[in-house]
C-alpha cells in the first residue's frame, strides 16, 4: 500500500467511525463511489476497530512482568484442543480460563473454557461436575448460553460454549457508573427500559432452567452477557453446585468463586441468598433472590447488601432490609419496587415461589410502560413483535425483510395530484430506508413500474422483494382518502390494509402510520432509536414539546436564563424519558455553563455532562441535528478535536441544513481556526435564519474583533445594541475593539456600560482588568486580580481570566503560568488562542507555540 | 556527548547505554519484589523515567530534551522485548537450535511472545505507510508514555495522538489477525 492510499483510507475510516454504526455503510457507499477496493478496505478496518477494543490496552508493564516472571503454561494461538483451534485468550475467571476458538468443522467461533485445576484434580468432583453440566447443556433457550460440548483432550477438561459477542452486565454497569461520575444528568443506573429488558430476558432464562429442574445458584452480573443485538444470555448454568466437595455439607451450595479453601471465602457474596449464606440446601428460589439483587443494582446503581468485609455483607444479607428504592434520585415505578421487594424477601417461603410468577409480573409492567394511555406506542418495539422476533431467531438466521413501495395511484381527476401521490410514496421510502434491518427498493426502481399494469407477484420478482406496498389517493378540496395495502409477494396475501378518510393536514400523520404498520407487520427488528427516527415524533408529545420549547426560549436568554432552561428540559425528560430533543437542550445548557457562564461550573464539571446528555440524545435518535451540534461544540472547546468538530457540524448539516445553532457554532469554529471570511459567512447565515437572536448579532461583532476588523466590529456592536439595549455583549465587544484601536478612553467608557449591566461575569471583569493594565493603571488592574482571586475562593474562575490581565501587565511568566493552568482545566477559552488579539505579546515565545501545538492549532 | 535529534545514528550510539540501564533497573525491581504477582505492575514508564534521571545524572550526556530520550528509550524497549519474545518463540517452534534455560526468556508466556513478534512485524509494515502512527504506538505501548508525553515527543497535539492510536490499533489488529 502507498502512503497516499493509506491517507485516503485513514481519513474515511475516521469519518466513518465518527458516525453511528447503522449510518456507516450508507456513508461509505456515498464516499467510495465505484471504488470497491477502497470500501472493502475501510469496512474491514471498521470491523477490526470494533473487535480491537482491548487490543494493546494492557500496558506493556504488565507484559514485561509476564515475560520476566509469570510462567504459567497456557494455550497458544493456533493450538488445537480436540478439533477446536485457539484464536486468543478472552480472560480468566473463577471457572477457569476462557479462550476464543474456532470450530473448523462448522466454521463458527466458540468460547472454550478450560476447567480449573482445583476442579479437575479430584475425579469424583469432576464426574459430578460433568454430570450436572451435561444436564444444563440440554437447556435450549435463546437466553441461555448454548453448550456445544463438554469434553477432554490432551489432559485438558473443557467446555465449548456459544461465543457471545458482547459485554457482561458487570461491564455495562461499570460503564453506566463511569458515565455517572462525570454527570448527574445521566444517572449511574441503567435506564428503566434497559433494566426491564435485561431482567425480563434473565427471568425467561430462569423459567426455562427451573422448569427443567436446574438451579443456577450463582446469578450475578458477571454471569450475564449482553449481546450487541440486544439479546441477554445467562452463562454457567449448573456449574456452581458440583464444584464443592460433598463432604463439606455446610458449604455445599456456595457458589463457585467463593469456596476455594474450606472456611475461606473469596470472591463475590453480594448476590447470595440468605439460605446460601447460611449454608443451607438451596432450590430454585435462590436464583429469584439473586435476580432480585441484580435488578436492584441496575435500578439503584449500587447493590442492596453491602459492607466493608465479606462477613459484613453476609450479615447484611441475613439481617438488614435494603434501602427503599424511592430514595434513589429518580422515580421508580411502584410496581417495580414491589417486584424487587418480593424477590428479596429473606424467608423464601414468602418470596416469589417460581420464576414464572416473577416473569409474569415483569412482563405486565413492561407492557404497561410501553403503551402510554391509548397513545401511539413510541417507546420501542412492542412486546409482541419482540417475542415474534425471538421465535424467529431461535429457528435460525433470517434474511432481512424486503419491500417495494409503489407510487400511490391517483384517483382524482386532477393530474396535479400525481405529484402528491408520488411524494407520499417517496416520503414513506425515505422513512423506511432509515431502518437497517429492512431492504427497501430505491425510488427510481420502484417508480419505473408506474402505470404498468403488472401483477404484484411479477413486481416482486422483478424487484426481488418479498413485499409490496401499494395504495391510492383521492383528493377533493381539503378532504383526503388514502388507501394502502401491504401485500406478500409469495401468495398475494394482504398482510395489512387500511383506509384513511382525513383532512389534508393529516397527511404526515397518515404517512407515519403507514410506515409503522409496515414495520410492525413485516416484524422488522428495529435498532435502538430507529422507531423515533422514523417519524418526527417530537411533535406528538405536546406536553414534552412545549416544555422543550420553553427550555429553548430561556436558553436563548443566556447567561441569566440557563437555570430556568435546565429546569424545563428536565421537566420534559420527566414527562418522557426518551425525549431526545430535551437531552440535546440540556447538553447545550451545560456547554454554555462550561464555557462562558463563568463561576457556575468548571469545564471539567460541565462539559462531560454536556457530552453525556448529547450522547443520550443520539442514542435515542441518531438523526438529531441538535445533538450532533452539541457534540461539535464540546469537540472544539473542550477536546480541541477540530476534525471531530467539523465532522459533527457536517453531520448536523446533512440532517438539517437550516439548524441555526449549527451555523452559529461553526462560525466560532472557523474563527478559532483563523478562517475569518468563512466564519463571517456562517455568521451571516445564522443571522438570516434567526435575525432576532442576540448572539446572531453580537457574535458577528466578536468574530470581526478576532479577525482584527475593529471598525466593522464596532459598527456591528451598534446594530446589536439597537436591538438588544439590555444586553452587555455589544458594549463588551465594542470596548475590546476600541481598546485594540488604541482608543482607551472610549474603551473604558464602554466598560462602564458593561459593568452596569453585568455584575458578576468574570470574563467582563478580566477584560476591564486587562484594559486598566494596558492603560498603565497597574493598581486598578491588580485590584481586579485580587477581586477575582477572592471570588475564586467560592467558585470556579477561569485561569484564562487571570492570564489575560497578566499579559496586560507585561508579566509574561505569570501569563504563561495561568495559561498552563487553563490548559489543565481544559478551559474553553483556549480554543481561540490563535486569534485572540490580547495575547499578541506572547506569540513569539516558544511556550506559546507549544500551547498551540497541544490544542492542535499549530498548522 | 551531543545527540542529534532522534536519528537512527543516535539510537545506535545510545542503545547500549540505555539498554544496560533499563536492564539493570528491571532486575533491581524484580529482586526487590521477588515474588512478582500478576497484576503487580512494573511500570515501563517508571522504568524509563528512572533510567532517564540516572543517565542525566551520571553520564554527562547532553540530551536535546526529555522527549528525545523517551523516543529513544521506547524504541529500545520495543527491541528488548521483541528480541526476548522472538528468541522464545523460535525456541518453541524450532525445537532445538536454541536451548532455553531457566532465565527470563524461558518464562515468557508463549502466546504473548507470538503476539509480540506479530505486533512488531505489523508495526514495521505500518511505519512504511504511516510513520507517525507507528511511532505513536511505539511510544505509548512500548514506552509506557501518556498521550500528552507522546504528543510532546512527536510535536503534535494530544488529540492527534488519540486519533492515530485509534486507527493504528485497527490497522495492526487486522494485520495481526490475517
């Protein structure tokens, strides 16, 4: 490969990785054109990137230690155990080492588990273990990991399992907790819907096992795998019990990892039932308890029975009641609290008697939550379709469903309506193409059959699809009659049909209904967020939408409105936890708080919250221009990742070329990178879209200022001031522009205006401090430093503010020390380091160049 | 002794010096904690840092800067570890030519050794098309340097290092799987 070619590949790879997985293939198709090789290359690298998660993450130090000290023989890549070929180690746990291996006979990947020595060294123990493992291996259920083989070869005892491409529930919980450290927006618990989904599938697994007479005994997050496609798989059924020697009755039913040496407990006891903790014989109800503990943990973000030592935990399990879940910082449905309480009753006679009862309760709860009072079901796939899907998958892989949407037949006299008919079909095609698991014939092909009187089966054959949607439109004045039929090509059978008699203005709602009917009837598996992407669902939840609009209104009145804005966005989320737009709004509030709403939050507090909220929004709806824009803001101001920011902006424009904030913030981006003229264009575009926005007006002045076009800046300030006489921004930028022109008296006069309107904005104080300093008013400048210093005792003051005054005082050392501190703070002001005129005295210093390098502005 | 900036010649001249120091330090660390357990960390970065300080102190070497030293040390670290791995790997596969005694090399875990040799080869191929990315991996993985330190050594922004790291990883992983 040539370096030039690699550059091209590398560039596409990065752009593709910046997109959500379901958008990548469409993106590459567009970007690569006819270059098949290029596309294959990038796609194989994306696959490698996804697989390479843990690759090279082990620090070399660990390897060095292994090299020098650790000599335990292990299986090696390429080695064969029985007919399985080892690919690599997946790690080790209490049940022994696990390897990824290939079964060449069936051409599939498997997980090969080597049993630990303590188990295989005792023949009796081994025999009993194998007996029970064999019994468990007969379980055949989509939520239970499939055991292919239990065997022995070359002195290794092994179990060959289905290989699960995913993460453990433990890893998922840790992930959620890590996200929580950076944010209170995204709580450290899992989402209610995710929790329920996992619990339900775990309960399904338990029902299947329990009804076959098998008890797990060691249900815990480490033994639950979450497959990428949403399936939950419970591991290691039947492996726990027999690992314990029969002659130790008290320890008989203690889970595997715990008992190593008699009398010594190691590993996890948190999920043990009281009867296990007492060493009593256990039955299926012990699993119900453990599932209760896991469920509690998913909801609360912490385990119910905790303590500093194993014996404290055991005591807590035996004696204490868990903290009620209502204490957690969000509302947990009462029914769910009841379910958990009932699973965690210490006396097993009073607990759920069977896992089936527990499953039934969970199912009812989920169904109730999934269907808001008679409204449109918009919270993800309905239970029934999910179940149908499960049934399908259990039978084996299926091809994605396919469909051709034909143009609707115009039944009106007016031929003008043709456009209307075509448009209707086109909109439905556009909506359906957003679904990854559905093949949709492109418009041109589908429309090529227009007005040709061809039988549906023939259409299906020609377009190679299994289903066809056809329909008709009759339009008279404002009245609309639309019919639609979904037909299976195979037998000509009508899967669904509907007639709508509505007003013209309902046409979008009808389109949405038809789209959803197709999805439901073809039993298309929707990925997360896809359903909402199908429809512009935000206008349906009027209550949440209104709250969102109020939030945006207050956000536009920043800085003072931010607090109110956050309240409204949070209320919208409380109304609908899946309301993606509100998360994007929240992200923007934190973006602002972390950058120039000084003294409220430091960047390291605010910006991760902004990012988390924006990512939540995108997880719910990947086609939200607002959320892509929020991320772009953080990319440039906090990560200093300029190419990521640019890619996000482009993504936002792809989705909505007229989203004002995207133009607004991209104008900042261009200014920061020194592309002044392009920046003005973006500012003007923003102004066009939102002529009465304060920032559309004032920030153009700011960009003129940083482009050193001081007269234009001053002129723009006057224009802004006429529209927004109460805002301090025009006076502030005007002051800075006058200062740069050397008109210090005018600048001070302007600053007096600023100070009248803004009493506690630190960057304004710092601006005045800098102005005093360059005017030779050293004492006044220093008193502002003292004032800022005083303020900083109570709240965050950006180090950048201090740096600016020190520059004015000619104190280079001080300025660099503060800038260095600003760098460590990830100060959002540094994004403008390249263009900020006040820092000019520092530019020739190599330390300044080094700062520019570190924030990737050295070009 | 003056060292020209990061050149191969410099590496060759300095290699014995740094090698000796790293090796000595590693042994000392091992002796101090004879029953090294898995999970106990012998930080390469700590090792390199220590070597740096000692060499600055004692040998009267005028280093251009810290970044340059780290560059060279991480390249050496790669050589040392890969050489060990290769010796072990071939000993196991070739079965005879090299008699492995109970020294460090014998204790190298076999799959790690194979992996490391494969990584070294892949890294060399990567360098042919993307020198900087290969250096990012060398500094980060073999030298134990942080993102900030790597960026400093290469004269680029930390964000560039992160991006290079991510795509280089995908490239190497694919190359090693093939």
